């Protein structure tokens, strides 16, 4: 075994990500900045997502109505092809300057062939709203039906069986160079020394 094989980073066939967009509502009682650190579009765009993906892979990116356009642009920047939009319809009125948002979306994008496993998935679902930014539990099962393993969730808030996770609200399974989080393997090693 050569050194190249030992240092090569694992790659995933499926990534789910819920970016902490820095263009959302700020301040007040409801701003995202009251709940977690935000990232600029340039910081998100610079993430090494292509280095984390297998040759044939899918990325599922959460976006709000205000970030849909940015999501498409960033996915294309990473060399992915947007394929479809899944909409989470909420049964609760949300925030908004023009219309009151009661939806969030996931853009499904692919790299390479990335065949879909289940071809009867509809493009919308109605799920209950929970605390700030808590996404529906059903989404992981939906993605598992449609996408191939291995699974990685970025900006995760909870651990799901069979998924690797990375984020500042969970004990992260991986490190992403240039993007340290408090609960990553490298920071846990440093703390214990």
C-alpha cells in the first residue's frame, strides 16, 4: 500500500447539505444568525464539495425561496447538473418581505451518471414544522430511496443511522480542510492531547 492510498480522502455517492446562507433574514427574534454561524456565498462556493464526491454522485441542497438562484449557481460552479426541485410545503405561515414563505426546497443535482434508484418520487411533500431550521425527518428516507450509498450530511444537526455527518451541532465523522467545526475528529484529537 502506497502513501497515496493512505492519504486519499473517502468520497460519497450522496451528499445532503443545509448551508447556513448569509443572505437570509438577520437580526430580530427570528434571524438565522441567532441560531448558528452563517457563511457568505463565497465561503460556500469555495467548499471542496467536488473532492468529497464519487465520480457518479448526487447532491441534495436545501434552499429557501431567497437562496434558490444561489443554490443553482453554486451547484453548477462545483461541476454538478441540477436535475429537479423538491418542495417541502409547511402547514405554517413563515417570514417574508413580499409573500409569507411556507415552503423550502431541495435542489437535486448530479455528477456523472448517478442513476436514480426510485423513479416514482414526487417533487413535493407536506411535513410538520419543528424548531428553527429543523428539517423533516422523512427526507433522509426519501434520499435513501432515490440515491445510492454512501451518504454524507453536511451542516448536520443530528446523526442518522447509515449516514456520515459533518457540522458544528453534531460530533462530526469527517474533517473538511479549511472548514473546521468544533466537534470534528481533528479538534477532538487536539483537545485530548
